[in-house]
C-alpha cells in the first residue's frame, strides 16, 4: 500500500508538470534542501558547484515553493561550454516537506540512467533503480529501512527475470525467485540461513509461497510500458531535452 501511495503522489506531480514550471527567479528564493551525498548515491551527479552547470527551480504542485530542481549542464563533450544544455539530474520533493526525496539521473545523451527515492521520508534513499538502453535493468529495495538493500529485482530487456531476498537482513540472500514471461516459475528457499537452498517450490505453489513471504502483497512489480516500475514511476523533465542557455539580460 505504501508503494501505491508513493506512486500516486508522483503521478500528481507529473500531472502538474504538464502545466509548465513557475519562474525560476521567484522559486530560487525558497529552494528545497538538496539531497545529501552520503544518503543518496546519485546525488554526486547533482552537484551544482561545477563549471558549466546551472540550477533550474520549478513549482510542480503550485504551492509557491520549489519542489523540483533540475541540474543543467552546458559542458561540451570535448571541454569548454556550450549554449545548449541538457538535464543531467532532477530532484523532486514529492511530499512537499522542503526536502528532496527522489533523484533521477540522466547520461550525457539525455537518457534516463538511474533513479533512487526515499519512500518513508527519513532523509535517506531506500530504493535504487538502474536502466540500460532505456529499459529497467535492476531494482534494489531496503524493505526494513535499515540503510542497506535486502531485496533485488533483476530484469532483461525490461522483463522481470529474478528476485533475490535477504529475509533476516544478514547480508546473505536466502530466497531466489525465477520468472518466465513475468510469471513466477520456481523459487528456492534457504530455510535455515546456511547459504544453501533447502526447499524448491514451483509454479502455483511457488507463487503462493512468494506471496506469503512478501507479506501478502503481489510477489513482484511488473514493468510498465514506460519502463519505470514500483514506487518511482518516470516523471518527464519540464524541459524538452536540450536547453538553450539564457543570457544574463534574459534572467
């Protein structure tokens, strides 16, 4: 249920974004707190003190305060600066508490590279998503909010192939789930946590056992048509890709 609520919150931000961002200068007076590097791995991509980088603030929810910050780079691939920039990082405040809790990172060609989010709003990320060729490749969840992931979803060509779980959070995987055509085919369980599979479940029995182990919810997230899954669906940048640098007079 928490994941569904988080997704609903982001969907509302995406809807408001379609109306267009507010003026940058007004919003820059009340910027949200940037994500800290020691709590969000992707925050290193969002550093704004580098040469050729500019911040763009947006009020997606219409509250009068910035709830989204884009880091725009004007660096050329071979050095120097360019008048045409591209978004390298986007941070959002999804619950409007003044702290950014969702980070989306783009590569130098503008393609989505990774996402990470703070689902319980305690100031540190607890879900990490990586992409390859525009499709989701891996998800990692910190289901206990202990600071380290204990559940991993692996994808191939955007389709779920395997889930690994660490139920007792000792750093070792003790449940392995294998998927074919987005359906759980078999599952191995290390019931005594000695690093070896003790029980194999298959097909319908495996799905029932997976639902039981995951707390009664659905056994796995299924990729959407856009590639994003789980609690951090894709939120389109307010820009259309490249950004033309404004002159000082225009600001």
